[in-house]
C-alpha cells in the first residue's frame, strides 16, 4: 500500500495548549511532512480560536449542523465512526486515550495512544467523577483498538498491570520533540526573553503545570536546605497548589519567577538560557520537558522514577523526588562543576536524537502498516 487515508481524533490539536495538545500537533505534523502522499482527516468539534493550522495534505472534519455543533461531545463519541466509514479510512488513530463508539464495527483498523494511567496510580490528584469518566473511556479504547500505542515502557507496564492488556497488543513508540528545540538561538533572542519577562542573567528552570505531582515544593525545600540562592523560573499553568508554593517562597525569601502561557519558541530560548532544568516529577507517562531540554543543550536533573530514566537515558542526573535534600545537593554540585555541565549537555544532545520527528513518524507509520496487513 503506497499511500494511506489516516483519520485522527484531533480535538486536542486544535483546542489544548499543553501536553496532549502538543503531542497531537507534533504527531499530525510529523506524519504529514514525512508522508506527503498520505491523506489525513482531522476530526474535531471546531474552535473559534484554533491553536493549529492543518497541513496541506490534511482535511478538517467538523460537525456541520447546529445540533451537532451544540452537542460536540456526543458528535465526537457517536458520529465519527459513521463519518470515518464514509471517508474510506485505512486507519483511525485516537491520539489521547479514547476511540469513538462503534469504530470496531466499521471494518476500519484503529490505534489508540495511551499516555499514562496516573489517575489510577494517584487517585487523590483527581476528582471522583473524572476518574470514572477516564476509566470508561480508557478501558473502552483499549478493548476496541486493534493496537495500543504506549508512549513509554512505563505506560506499557501499567496497561498490563491495571488493565490486563495482552503484551503483544501494545507497541512502545517514544513521542517526538518539536524541531524548534533542536535549533540554536541567538544571544539577541536570549536577551529579548530576559527583558520581556524581567528575568535575571543566571537562573535554573522547571517546566510543567504547577500541581502536586510535578513536585515544586520539594524542589523549593531542596534549594532552602542547601542554601541555593540562584533564581528559579517556573514555567507552567497555575493551579491552587501555586499558592502553597508562594507562601513558602515568601517565608524563605527565595527568588522565583512564575511564567505561564509560554509558546514553544520562547520555551526553547528559556531552556538555552538556563543553567539547568530541574524536573523532580513524582510520576510521568514520558516526561517530554526532559527530552526538550536535552535537545536545547540544557543540563537536566530529574527523578529516578516512572518513565523519566527512559526519557533522560544516560544524559541526566537522577534524584529521589521524595528527598528534598538530595534534589538540593544535585543542583549544588551541578552548579559548581562546569565540566559536569558540559558532559551532560553533550550526552543530552545525543540522547535527544532518539526523539526526532522523522524517527517518530517512521515508527508510527510502520505500526499502521503492520495493523492493516495483519
């Protein structure tokens, strides 16, 4: 089969700023540019201010009549299978944990990407109603899909452990890092970012939604315990957890800058401006900021848990995220050693080559082909 008709659940590509949105955009873009002869159909409920522009070889499929525009979620669940059959798709890929009802009855092969099962591992971080909805959607998708794309070996292990999914049904393919992060930025760009956000010349960086799982408090405690007085820049969407952090910051007179709504182009400059990126998350399905920072030439300190050693490879310093003192000591020793910084930067650039969009697109399309020809 030379060219394919591929359908995507693209709601998050057009609507979501962070993780799942970035993943959806980078998946569609990587495949569309690597395989220009394929046709891509992007199913999404529409958005007045879309965050994504469809590639030339892609067609947006949105609700047409008023009723479906109002009942967007019902359209996503119950109309997409019918539309997919009318479009003669070869494969349908649910990019974020779900598949439309009845897709398995259409004769169209399907893949679902499962990012993580954090709602099962850390139920306290989620409302009960959300956990119940996730459980229904995730389990249905895993059952209905011909194959499951897990974004890490950690997620594959969780699918086997919690959902009893047969191992042979799961394919691990690491996600792609946006090409922006591989580009070297200029001193002018660095200066412009520092000026725009009033940042100091030297700082360390942490990236991710400001929530308990990302573990900002232990990072701050580690800085206090080791008397680290270099400023910290925190990039991520704010939640109620930020207030707890702010109280601690004020009590301990730490210099912390909170930035949110940062686009990837600016984030790339921040990685390249920072002395180090600290990512002490308790649990991740993959931990994309680790690979992004490495691609950008920024040394990384991250947790020795979940999928993070998979992402960081031999090119990161690993800490126990439950031990603030250990986090602080790792930062202190890295800041004190120029040669350690240089070694980790060089190794990081090599490690990040595992996550180029080209490699990702080739592996994903091979998965599609193997399902169609199974």
